[in-house]
DNA sequence: GCGATCAGCT
DNA sequence: CACAGCTGATCGC
C-alpha cells in the first residue's frame, strides 16, 4: 500500500490558500506559536533539477535513479550557474516573516541566528533576517563560542563547557515559555471544561454515521446522568465510579486487583469476546495461519511460544505485519488468496471503554460497537488500514494528521474530524465521553488522547510519545487522577535511554556550525600572523538529514536556523510538509536543492555510499564551480546511544532512575563522532534523537503523575517482556506510594516540599 | 491500471 | 534488535 501510494505522482502544487493556524497551548509543540507566515514558497523556477522525476525514488531500478538525478542536477547547475547567487531566490519577501519567527518565544528550537552560508563568493541571507546578528561559524567568526545563538550573549570569555551550559539554559528557558502558556490557558479543570461546554462552536462535533452534521445535543445528554451513560453492550468497571461509594481517588485499591502481568486478565476478555478468533499458530494448514509474534524486542530470542489464546491475541497486536505468513488463503484457499480474509481481531489495548472508542485501530475493518476511531499520529504503522475506501466510522485526530489523511491517503473528508488542542470535545455517540488532545511530542500532529467520562473517569492514551517534564506539568494531567493509562512502552527497559532532545539539537547545530568554520588549527596559525586575516573557507558544506515521512523535522529546522539556511525537501514531499501547517518549517522549505544547505531525504539514503552519491551532482565540473563539495549526513536513531559506563542498567532502583545523575544522559557536540568510513569530504553521524520516551522519560512520567492502572501498548507480544514491564509498573506504583509524586529536584528545592510546582 | 496486502529488507 | 518505513510481487476488481 505504501508502494502504491508512493508511486502516485506528486504533481501537487503548493496550495496557495492555507487553513488557519491551529490553536496553541501545547507543551513542546511541534508547531510554532506564531501565525502562519502565509507564504507558500514557490517551487523555484530553477528547480527543474529537483523535479519529481529526478528525485523520485528508485522505482525504475537501482542506480538508474541516481544517475538520472545526477545528470539532471548537473545539467541544471550548468544551465543555471551563470545566474549568480544560488541562495538569493525566495529570500526577499521572507525577511520579515523570518525575523518574526526567529524572535518568537514559543519555539524551543535552537538557534535563531542566520549566518553566512560560507560559500566562498557567496553570501547570505539579508542582514535583517538575522536576529540577533551573529556569525556563529562563518569566516569572520572570532571563535566558535562567540555568542549564544539563543540570546546573543557574548560567550567568548567562557570555557566551552560553560558556554554550552549557558546555551542549554537558554534552550530550556524556551521550553518553560510553553509551560507558561499552558498555565495561562487553564486554571482548573472545571473551568476548562466549563469553558469548552459554554463555547458552542468548539464544544461538540456531532456527526452521524454517514458523516452528516446533526444537531448538537450536548447539555441534555450530558446532564441526564446514569441513564445516558449506559454503554450499549455491557456494564463494566467503567461504571464503578458512578457509584458514590467509589472514591475515585482510591485508586490504589483498584490497582491491587491488577496482576503482575498487567494484561493477563485481558485474556479472558479476549476469549469471551470472540473465541473463534483465537487461532492456532504456525500451522500452515490452519485457517488464519500466522506465526507467533515477533519475540519481544531487547530480549534474547526464544523458541516460539506455545500457541495460547493470549499469544494468538497478541499476535494481532504487532502494529506491523512483520514476519507473518500469508493470510491470503483464509477465505478461499482454493484461490490464490483473497483480501476478504476475516479481519484480525482488534487487540484489547486499542479498545477503550469496552470498545466504543478505539485508538489506531484501522486494520481490523469494522470494529463492532466502535463509534469513534481515533488516530494518534500519521505514521503508517498506526494508520495502516486507512485508505480512500474507509467507511467504517468517524476518524478523530489532530489537524495536521487530518490534513495528511486527506492528502496522502485520500480518506474521504466526511469521515475525518479534526480536533483542537487542549480543549474538551464531546465525542458523538459515546455516552458523553469527552476527549482532549495534548501534544505527544512525537511527530508533527501527534497527540495524546485524554478521555473523560461523565463520571469524571480519566483515561489517557499516549499513542506514541516522548514524555517530558513539561508534559508532566501540563495542567490537564498534573494533579489529576488518571484512572487508566495506555502507555507507549517502546523503550520500557533500563537499557534504553536517550539524551534530552534539546541537547541533541544543540549538539547537532553546534557540530554543523563548527564544521563550517575554518579548521581551528589553520585559523589560529593565520591569526597568529595577521589577526584580521579571513579564515580560509573549508568548502561548501551540504547537510543531509535522514527522516521518515513525518518526524525529525526539528533536527532540520534546528540546524537550518543555526547556519541560516533553508531546508530542501524533494518536490514529492513538499505538500506533505506544507500539510503540517508549521509556519516556521514552512518558511524554511524550498524545493530547490541549490537553495538550501540543509536537505531532507529518506533515511535509506543516509550511508557513506549514499552520501557520496548524493553529493556528486553538486561537485565542480570543468564547466561549473561546486555548489557543495563536502557533505555531512545525520542519521537520527534511538539505538546508538550508550549511557555513561557508571550507570547501573541491570537492576536500578526507581529512585536512582528518577534522580541519580548517573541517569542523566548528557549529550554534547564532542560526543558526536563520525561513523567509520567518514572523511573530510563525506561524514556520517548517528545521533540519538528519539521521538519515543526512553526508560527514564517513562519512569518520570509514570512516577510524576497520579496514575491508576497502566496498560502497555508496545512489546506486549512476549511473555518475558510483559512480565518485566509489569514489574516496572509495579515498582513505579510503590515509589509513588512511598515518596509521593516525583518532581524535578530543582523544582522541589526551589518551592519546598508540599508545594505544587505548577 | 489501481488498490490492497504481504514478504523481505533496511 | 528495530525507530518506521520502502520496494516489488501478487491478487482482485
């Protein structure tokens, strides 16, 4: 399906008319907090070099595509080069927008210092785009640490580590700005909900199954209490809190009943639900054949588990159909196979409130009893099953995600319901349950779903998320009891931890800046003779950043801003990026590869060989000078980071994980080492940039919030992983019991015990 | 030819 | 390993 989709031609032209910017108020939002700059960067006239044909992926076979691309780029360069400055185009009318964007305080991303592109005869962004004016790495730099790229403060008197500390402070401060905004939004739960309820326009989206708008019926229904709250099929634990005898705060008790393997009790549920769906494993003859789930990640592979009802159920839980035998022949074995094979059952962790609401469950056809399908973010393993033929019910998601559903999957608009951020919305036909979207800090448009029943029972589904301390402090979460948490447990193992995102962004920006600066040795030598001597240029550096379809844009934005470059994206991906409606990103995009020093490319191209090939068309020929003659690849991956050797990752205590300095995962520019095979011209860096929560993130999130039951959503296929995850959840619970909710040390010290840190 | 699904491969 | 894809093959329509 991905293949089919990607083959579709990307003739889409940038939309000139853009929808209004989405509401603000998120923490660590992917979206800039400024009004849309309302500029749709035109595909530059000289961009034939980047035509879809030349940049499309290798659909017509291996090297041809690269050859073709190279040829076209070379030709374009030759055709064009006389025209002068490759960086000029598109700049002029962007100045003001850029300036305002750089000055915005809502963006926590790195530098705001456009600087010389350092391309020899070339020049630069117009001076007034620079705010504060600062040449971090250009030939005229005094030193690498001349100024803070956040606040402009002169840092040259400081040691490098002091300078780094300062810059990190600045970056962190940018984060707290968002916290303030969140506070501003909301004083207490009641007010927010009330505000939402009183705001007719925002309050309810009511759509019937055909997608027709019908009359809002909020108040009547919501105020009718128990009767209105009956779920269609059965009564269950969700009704417990209707009973006044059930103190919602008494959650320890309800946890007590939860077993160690947190989900084992789901087994019975699953079997009751539809016993016929529990299918035998690994039998080629059996209908519905499939292999056992992939062994839990991070654990030694074991022989395939015995087929049990539970494993059979969990087999369907893998987001991806990896390692699965073919399912084709189920419906009609005599034929070559038919897609009409009975749908897999939807795994329990995607079903909320007895399944009246599901999250990221689109590959199970129609789910009986589901009145609202939620999509947490636009990654294929979560939207799998969605297509133009979707007709099983309304889809709720963030605006960016909604845009992408229409643009990329052609899902019919009548099924798509975009929800605002940080606002309670009553979900139609779901017994008055409300949902509030919170920024998941995963990829653009990614959301946490916070559901609230009429009886004030809160259920949080994280989708995929990267937890942060500001997320813990979010007024929608902090200080509230969350009865159930569906948790992204991708990295729920002490082995996995990642540096703070901002540290990584800062390190990358710093690295690239320093690579653009003259070699210190040479510069110093020259200066020894003649201090004013311009440092010799080191050539034009191209920065190639690997990315999936959505995600990691922050890396590109951060680096681009640090070096004053635009960001080139293949023309085929351009509409996708526009659909994110991120004004900052949009303002930096260009489809002209010569117009930007920072390029985004599919992760598959990020290898030494791939970099070489990518660079080639930009190299000089007898007929033209080089656009670029060096290339640096950035490969964002969560897997390469090794924590400090002193860290106890075998059996750490929760306290240790939460607070010990050993569990800081520092990351600085000096930690960035090129991979083997890198040289002066072609260098590849793997950076520990993760958009999932690491182990410490998860621990802090779950110890910092008042959480009842936790349900893992990843890695639940293997018994051992399940057990280990459950053990951690148990430890978190004990820690909360014993020490109370975790708070950041600095905050505790500043405000003293007992004070809320909101 | 197109959409959907899957095996295999990063 | 696998973050979250991509690519080609196959099948139904």
